[in-house]
């Protein structure tokens, strides 16, 4: 299995609090992604990174920010969590997706905002 | 309109059946195409990449039609273990990967 870990795996937090999810990889892959998955929806891209300090928005980026200060870590921050951000969050890594290289996923973080 | 659209399903088929999933994409700059499989409450895993010439892996065949912006996945001789959600993924030339909502397959004895 690819070396990708997400932490925490489960979290319950209160509305209005900041939350940071961490994705850590040991594969030295250039691309990293954060997705959320909700019932009735596939994976929706929040933000992605194509290198250290290089990030871009996905289709559901409102309310989220990211940082990538090192190749191996990609952090997703909910500045002020809302109940609509209750979801399962997946991190993914890829060497070069434009060349048909595979994306590997972490096991997911189940976040509940109460 | 969504960037990547899949058959909504669900598909319920008997063992041994042949089943086909379709996917369309709207971004003509898309460069790479994949089918992923996701089991319940697990992370997605690559099933196969999709190449312009079409490609086959055992019982699975993937096709790409760039002119129609259409991708397909054919599963022959379905097994119980094929029950899962199948996700179509399209990546553009900036490395941004977009998923379809997935099609759920249940193979019954």
C-alpha cells in the first residue's frame, strides 16, 4: 500500500471551532488532493496542490483553506466549522495524473460538526 | 451541468451477467481517464486507466471516445465480489482530477 496517512481518522467538533486535518505521504509524490464525500455525491474536490506552496481551488473550496509547506504534508483547515461540513474527507496523492499515473487515497477522516 | 456524469444506477445483476457503465465529461482539455472502485466506507482504489485505444484487464474492458467525450467500463461474467461503487475520474492538463458521483453495482447469486 502507498504510504499515505490521514489524521485524525475520526473527529467530532463544535460549530464555529477551527479544525485542521493532516495528510502525510512518504512517496514523494508531487500532487496532493483533498476531497469530501457525502451520501448521494461522489468525491468532490476541495483543494489540490501541485507542489510545495502551490495550491489551487476545487469545486467546493468555500470555507476551507490548505497549506503545503513540505512535500510530504498537506493540511486542510476549516476556519470555522459548520454542520454542512460534516462529511468524510479523503486525501489523495499522485505522481503525475496527466500521465495516467494512479492516485492513491488515504483511509479517510470522518468529521462530525455538532 | 456536472463536469463528469455517470449512470446513476444502481445496477442489480445476477452472477455471470455482463454489465456496462457509462461516463461523460465536459472538459475537452481532459487528458487522463480512470475507473476507480470503492467498497462501502472504504477509500477508492484504481481499477484501471482508460486509454484511447481501449484496454482490457481480464473481465474488465474500458473504452474512451474523445470525440464524444465518453468513457465506458464493461464487466463480463460478473462475480459477487464485483459488488461495489464504480467511479469515473477525469484529469485535466493541470492535474486537477474530477470524480463522477459513482454507479453502484450489486451482483446477486
